[in-house]
C-alpha cells in the first residue's frame, strides 16, 4: 500500500498464492495464525443450544484479542487527530543564511522536503471527549529527517500555565475531574491557579475565545519552550518556534462552541479528515524567534520562562519553511494512537535550552511511552525513523526486528569491538558546550516579582470587545464554582494585570451571585458541597 506504515498495519505482505485451503482467495477471512475461517457466526457448541467447548480456539482467539484492543490513553492529550504531510525548507532565515544559526540539515537548502506526521489534540478529557471543550490544543510534529527524527511537541497557545516541570502533575490534577465526583470543578482549578500567579497570562488566553479554536486547520502552533540552534562552530542561539496557519486563525466564543457541540462532538477531526480527503491541504508556515544565548538582564522577563511571550517587535517571527498536510492515516490506532512524540527527540544542529519545563518534559515523554505503548515503541512504523537505525539495544516485549547494519557481525551486540560491530559516528560539527558556574539551588525564575502581571494585562488590552466579554463571562462561570476566598484572590490578581479587567470580573461575579440559577453549571464545585470544605472520605 505504498508506505511502510500500510504494510505493517494491513499485513499486505502476505503471499496469497501460497495458501492451500481449497477455494481460498485474497479476500478470505483468516485467523492471525493464517487459518481460513469457515464460520464466523456460530461458536462451537454441544448441540445448537450449547454448552460451549473450551477447544473453541478460533472464538477464544477472536475474543481475547478484542479484550486487549485498548492501550492506556495518553495521561494528557488523549483526544486527537493526525495526518501525514511534508515540510519544505526555505533554505534561509528571513534574508540571512540559515547556516549562520543552525547546521540542522532539514533547514539547509531551499526546497528540501522532509516527511512529517502531525497530531493535534485537546488536553484534559478522555479519548472521545467533545472537541469543543475549552482547553489548550496540542500541535505535535514528527519530522522524519535524513539525520533521524525531530519532534516539535507544541501547543496552539504560545505560553503555558507554569514554568517549572515540578508543578505539572499538580496543575493537571487541578484541571482534571475531581477524584470523587469525576466532574471538572472550577473551584479546584482556581484554587490551584490563584496560588500560581504565573498562570495569569495563559488564563487570559484560555478563558477567551482563544481557548476554543474553531478547528485544527485554523489554529496556530508554538513550541512554547525555548530551544537552541547550533551552528557548525558549536555556537548556540536561543530559539522559539511558531506555526502560522495559511487558512487564517478562527476561534469560538462559548455560545458558538455550544451550538456546534449540540450537533457534533467530533467536528475538528471531521474537518481535518474531510479537508485532506478532498485535496484541500492545510498549510502552516514555520517561523522562528531568535535571541543570543545569554541571560538578557535588559529584558523584564526571562527568555527561559515559558509563561512569557518574546515581544514580536524586538524578536520578529522569521519564516524558515512551509508544512503541508496531504494524507490521512490508514489506521487511526496504528498511527494516531500509537505515535509517540517527545521533546528529547532532536537532530544535530538543534539543542535544548536550560528552560526548566523543557528539561522536565524531556524525561516525561519517553518515560510515559515506554509504559503506554511499550519498550519497543520505536520499532513501530509510525515512530521509526525513515533512515537506517543500528543499535545494540535488544529484546523486551514485542521485539519486532533487530536493528542491525547490513554488514554487521550480528554476534556483536556491544561496543567497542574489533569483530565488525557497530562503531561511533564522526562528529557533524563542533559540540555546543555551554559553561556553567552557579550554586545548585531550588529557586524560581522571577526577575522583579511583578512580572506575572504585565504580559497578562497586555493580553487583556489586546483582546477585542467581544473577546473581553467572552473572557469575563467564562471566568465568571468557572469561578462561580469556587469559594469566595478564591474568587477574591483571582479578582485581586487580575486587577494587578489591568484595573478594568479586575473590576469587570468583580462586577460580573457579584451579578452572578445574586442570580445563581442563571449559572450554566458547566463547572461543579461549591454547589456540590455547599461549604467548600473537603469531604471526609477515605479510600
Ligand atoms: C503529551 C507531559 C508540558 C504539549 C504529553 C504526555 C505527557 C506530557 C506525559 C503524554 C505523552 C504520550 O502519552 O505519548 C508533560 C509534562 C509537561 C508538559 C511533564 C511539563 C513539564 C507541555 C507543554 C506543551 C505540551 C508546555 C506545549 C508546548 C504536549 C502535546 C502532547 C503532550 C502536544 C500530545 C502529543 C501527542 O499528540 O501525542 N505531555 N507535558 N506539554 N504534551 Fe506535554
């Protein structure tokens, strides 16, 4: 079926000519052992009323495979859609030669094409949750480059809730359903967020229409975290990545999203699939922001703080290539469900920055994938590089093949060796070797103490009137589920971002308190256990 994935998924490699059972042809249903199936309707029983027999091997095989059809969902980003495509490089950064900044080959020549697989997702709820929910959207791209894979695991929004990976499980728990009621709870969300002021910028996006992109084609993408580019001399610069949709950006207000959800909870997957099926291929331009690799004391934010934007007027978004999605998956599970992206997956010429979120993420992704998909997840066609792979790693569950070199002495699965085993590669360029001199500490990045308010206030002022009103309505709705203490803390924090922002939220909450029956009850919380006191449950 043309691509490596299809062969492995459908088993199209089988030679039907070799089948011997009489009357069998290419369409014949078989067991996984290759036995033709004569009756797929009736279990084998003693008489037509049973009982069934244990030697009913065909039935047991069918049901026991069905019993294992699911793997664990992604702990976050469970709901998603994916597509194949191609990335075409412009061969320069704006008007400058790309080699000045990075030696990564996929960017190096104008017109160079690299195959990609993209998975879009929402974050908090399960695998078939509505695609109209307020949530960041994942935007993960796997580039199958000539130097091995590069994963750019991003979101639609350019900033994040927190800036230290230590806080991620707590943040996610606050956004996930309550562990007792199994309902998402505005009281729990804002309990956490009101004690985490670096989230204000993200919240000002998320509760506005920017928190519900109209579909996957009309949303931006961003790497969010700060990475590095490294050139041939080993010199690094800080870099941020952004995807700009050529279809334009479209977001939904809460009422618009509800109208769609009433009729269709799969609209974004359907929109992407149908666009590609009909040849209407979506495109995104990849743009980068570049900054010299130092601490930048002149800025009022830290370039390693992912809750902040790098202002575009100082750090322009410079185009480096175009991505086109032009082919739907052949099998959702084999490709979209089993694909595994990770921030550690970089190619030569790309590097990590010291961004603490990025460092934490880099451990998390491959760790979860060894659990979610299995120790040999990189042997699956969707995850395997499209270049040669030769390792001395062996065995483990579901070993599908051994990655050896054509002329390797395959007795040698260790290195170094003088018996024709695998050998180290020559270096592609000078290694980037940043120098460190500091105390080992536990401290947050915080330049001036008030930095969490400035960009959130700017974002409030940049929203148009409709976005501002939708933001106030949505915050009111979610915060109505919180205790008064939490409400007050959020109003105080938003007031520090912008006085009008805080005032409008306070007034809106007061109006809502007078008329509680008007609340949408989309978020649970205080209304469940009126006092807001924790339940006295034990497990
Ligand atoms: C998925 C962890 C922050 C974007 C995941 C998964 C984990 C995870 C465990 C599931 C992966 C899988 O099962 O294959 C973390 C941690 C973070 C963090 C520990 C913070 C320290 C972020 C940020 C972004 C992001 C800041 C956006 C830039 C994504 C995306 C996916 C994902 C797009 C879905 C990938 C896919 O489609 O398979 N994350 N994450 N995450 N994360 Fe994060």
